[in-house]
C-alpha cells in the first residue's frame, strides 16, 4: 500500500519487515496497531514475551484510557514510554483528533526495547500519521529503540515535589502507557540506576511511572494501566513517596476480575487505570473511582466521587493509596479511619513464620514417630476462618518438624497467637483468613509456623484468649475484608499492611472475643452478630 502523505517518523537502526501486514481500507489506526501487534507476538515464544513483559492493551481499554485525557492546546507533546505496537499512542491521537478543537500539531515520542517490534511500531505510526494528515493535523513522531528507564533514570536525583522542568521543550503534555510488568533484581542496571525509589526487588512498571512523572510539564497528565500492587506495601513505599509527591490522582478505574480484562494474554494481576496530573501546589481535590469486571464495562461512566484526603494521606509513613470500589468500602474506610489503635500500641507484634520449607527440608516429617521429638508444623492450608485444621488429612504437606539443636531457631514456644494466611486464592472473596491458636491446644511445647503464615504475638508475654479471639474475629469479618480490599489489590497479605491497619480500642476487641466465644457456634453462623458488635465499636 502506498501512503498519500508521508508522516515524519524518525527511527535509526531498524528496517521495516516487508511481511508486516498492511492496513485494511478505512481501518482505525488503533485497530491496525492491535492487529499487527498480535501478528508479531504470535511469532514470539511465550518465554520471550514474559521476559520483555509484552502484553498488548485491548482496543476497548485503550479507547477508555485515551478518553480520560483533555485537549492540551494547539501544540501537544505526547510520550509513550513502552509503546509495543503503538496501540495506546494511536488511541490518544485518535481521541485528540476527534475533539471539537483538536490540536494543530502532535509530537509523539515512543520507546520500545524490542528492535523487531520497533519495525512493526513504525508501520503503525506511518499509518497513524496519514490518518491525522487527512484531518489537517501535523504529526511528528520519534521512535527510540532503547531502554526508557536507563535513558532517564538520572532524573530521579533531582525530580521531587518542588522540581519543575524549566525547558518547555523537554516537558510532555500527556503520557500514556501500559508498561512491562516483571520484577528485576537489585543487581539489574535499571534498579541500580533508580536506587532512589527502589526497595527490594522492584517491579519495573513502577520505574516507568515515576520517570514519566518526572518528564511531564507542570499540569501535564498521565494515564497508566498497571498492577495495583504499587498502592500499598513496603516494597513500593519509596516509589509512592516520590510519585505522589509529584502527581495528584484524578481518576482511578479498577478491574475487579483478574481474568476478564486481559484474558487473551492470561494476565492474572489485578490491574488498575490511574489518571494523574502533575501539580506543584498541593491543593485538595476530588478523585473519581470506577470499577468493572472486564473491557465492555470499562466504557460506562459510573464513577464515584471521593476526596483525595480520604484515600491518600501523605503524612503517614506508608503513604498507601486506598481505592474503595463501592459505597460499602468507602463507608468502611471512613469508620476505620476513626480508630486510633494499632498492634504496636497494644504491645503486640506481627511476624512471618520462620520455617522456609526448602531451607528446612531435612527437618520436615510427614508424621511423628518414636525415634525423636517432633513439633506440629502449621501451614497456610491448616488455617481456616476461626478454625485450625491440624493435622489435616490429604494436606499434601509434611505437618511435623523435628526438634533438634539446629531447628530450634525455627520454632516458637507454645503460647496464644493469631495466625493469618499471607496469601488468598486468585478469585477468592475473602482476603483475610485468621484463626486463634490457643496455648496448650496442640499439646506441644514448641510449634513450627511455615513462611506462608503471619502470626500476631505479644513479646515478653502472651495474648489472652479473649484478645486472640477478638483479633481473629475482627480480621475474619466482612467489615475488615472490605477495608483490606480497598487497601490491597493483590493476593498477598503482608505483615506491614496488617501492622498499619487501625484497630478499635483493646477493650472493644476483648469484648468481641468474649461475646463470640460465648456463642459457641461455627463462625459462619455468627457473622451477623459480629457485624452488630463491630457497629457498636464505631
């Protein structure tokens, strides 16, 4: 196909493959970019795609994301730091061109590390340029076949809340991205270059977000689709401090299902779309939140309005972003926000089980025999809501650990604890599952707690039974489940997050424990009474 007008596209070192499919007559640029992107990825191995984090944005979601932008004048500079085949870039340009007062000039900078993909990207942008030319919009695009993070990581040394790009030509008006999602090690050059915001093993998408924020002009807007994991947890705390020091969220869309939105690529993370604006002045404003199961519902305009202060408190240590998906969660956030107690305030701590199976394999046993001393070993599979199922039939795990001098450091003394699962199933309704472990109930002086469990304990003492019951009931409650879902979108339950959850007064927790113990019924039957007790604790 010959194009009537040649758009200005600059790219070095890569040739277009003759076999890249041509556009169909009257095909939308976004649809064309998606089609040739899928064509290219079909030729790549799944292993390579995962290594590069190559998951294309469905057209419906791309259109939704593009529609969140507002027109930024007659001359617009746009950044797409992880372009792939250009689906998001095309969607934004189509959206801007459809406005009543479209820009006269569009300048697009895109980054893509896969050089072969860059050839596909160029063909998509040539077609986009001719589409825009027919609408009398001048289009210029630069394709950078290089690593976006390594090129711009130096900005993190100076890019803070009061930092502003002085050279207008170096700042972007808009940024859109579906960045790659995968963890990188501390030794990775990108992690070392971004040390100012890195903690542990970072997920690379967070580096794309914070560097894009640094490249925006004041009042510039970004729209990203990413996993929700950045919103809470200690690994992303430095990132949140830097990112939210620059950007103010304006719109958040949550995909409540882990499967529907990206089912063609089998992406199981809980994803969100976040629109944020770079603002130096820290003024209070509203944030609009919407939720859907998958792509078709993402077009609906059913967002709810909440205050920024109610979901993001930059004065706290964690600076977690809470995202209530419904009125119930919003109400729970407000009520829990009025509680002033925390575990540490009550002399309690939460720790992670010390038994890491592959490191302690020589001590693990399927059963206790007469040839030595054994302690019970508790796994996540043994913990049900308010019920400890040990030993569990058909558990598939060794449920005993040998007591030897070398294994003593892995064991905890028999005492009263609250055990919490550190993970929930992908689509499980309950995120928090807890059980009180009462002193003496296992008939052992020492206990093994596997690494997929957290446990609440009282250093220098022991929890009372009523305290343990009260805490476990609270964590299992539908009320606290709603709070945690607004706080955390992943399947992981970290000790840091449990530590940061506000609690009612300790005497209220004790009263809840006493009341539920007195009922002497399975937990499933007392949930209505639990809700009543928690309501009285507000």
